[in-house]
C-alpha cells in the first residue's frame, strides 16, 4: 500500500473512532440543555399559559428530541462496535484504535441508557407543575 492510501484510511478510521467516543456525551448534554430550555420557554411568564411551541405540545417536542438523540447515540454505538471488530487483530496503532473503539461502545451504551431514561418524565410529570 502506498503511504497516501494508508494516511487516508487512518484519517477515516480516526474520525469514526472519535464519533463513537464523543457522540454519547454530546447527545446527553444536548438533551439536558434543549429539554430544560423548552420547558423554560413554555413555563415562563411570557408564555401566558400556552404549553405549545409552534402549535405542538412541549411534551411532543421533548420526546422528539429524546428520540433523535437516542438514535444518534445508538448509531455511534454501532459505529464503535464495527471499529472494535475491525481493530481486533490490528496492532499498527499500538492498540489506540482498539481501545478507543472499546471506550466508544461502553460510553455510547452508558449514555444511551441515560438518554432513554429521559423518555419517562413527560409521561409522569406535568409541565409547569409548581413544586411545594
């Protein structure tokens, strides 16, 4: 193999490894920030009792955000699993690629569990409910 082709393969593989490692934490952070701000928009004094954003209920928006972020984290887990399987016998990077793929799988699964747990509150809690 020529050096240019190997360099392209390493860049592509490194990009996929970073996607696997960072997507889960980034998706969870986005879930927390977006869902909190959606509820602040509809519960603030300017909302005047309306619990809709562009004619769609805030619960629906929250579930849609959770579904998109859970799907992206699941894709990251599958990408990391693919990288893990393809790097088992590869010792050219000193084990870095294998280790990053393993961390990507574990991180994605952990954050997928956390993101999926965010589906429950819209079903059990009332939006804009005052705490005693």
